[in-house]
């Protein structure tokens, strides 16, 4: 799995540099993929680098903690099953992705942001 992370990281950085609608769609899918948290963070930053206002609603959703909270509870065993995750550690991971989304929003700017 570690090679997948490196490959996805490079892809996110390249897509952010290239820009365009196809890159936006691919990066948006990356932000919504919970498989690799670091890649979610990189994709959010890359969306900010492209600076297309079309991604503002997605970035706003990702930046909002209420979006993460139900998922966080489920990921740490909120269903009554202890899956071995510390909620604070998972919350820190979520916070890094949220921070990247906020930075991306700031780089896009505009009245809606």
C-alpha cells in the first residue's frame, strides 16, 4: 500500500499543476476518498492551487467539522465495536484535511468564500 500512497501523491501534485476540468474532477474524487488521508489533504491543497470557484461547495463541505463527526464516530467504533482507533488520533487526521480545505478556500478567495 505504501507504493500506492507515493503514486497518488505524485498524481495529486501533477493534477494541481496541470489544472483543467478533468484534473478538478479527479482531485475532487481524491478529496472524497477516505482510503488515504494524506492524499485527501494533498488533493484539497491541489484544488486550491487550481483556484477554480467550481470547487468551493466541495471544499466548504470538507472544511466543516459536522461533515466529519458522524464518519469519525463510525471509524472509531461508534457502532459498539472496538476497532482499535483512538478518536483523538482520527480527529487530528480529519483536522489536517479540514485545514487543507480551508487553505484551498483562502487561495481561491472571492465573495462566496
